[in-house]
């Protein structure tokens, strides 16, 4: 996994084929396996400040992804804008 340990992987919900993964760096990566000839991520979110511990697609929306990190944050991402819609920072320890 990009030379890092893999901590989480989830395949998109609601008919999406997108794959989200996170590991031992602060980056959430998104791949589209339908895109031929490339193994590079189609999107990368790098707003966490520590390892990504979990990632989960929204059950009903192919555009929304949750990620959590050892930095104590839970973030909700919107793939249409490539920005986080919400950040929960109430944890004092890794989540």
C-alpha cells in the first residue's frame, strides 16, 4: 500500500466501485478500478495529521466518505468538492 502499512479499506456503497484506503500516513486515498491503465489514486485527502485508522463509505451516497485518525479527528469527505464537510475533534486519543 504505497510503501505504508494498510489500516483500512472500504469499497463504495450504493453501486459505486470506488475503493478508499488509509494507512500509516495521514492520507486517505481513493482508487477507481474501472479506470484502465493506472494504479494511481484518483483522489487523495491529506487533512489528517497522523495515521488513518478507519475509512467507511456512506451507505446511501457514493459521494461521501468518513475517515478517522490517530490524530483524534473524524472527518466527513465530499468527493464532488474534494473537501471535508465536517470535522469532529472531540477525541483526545486516537480513533
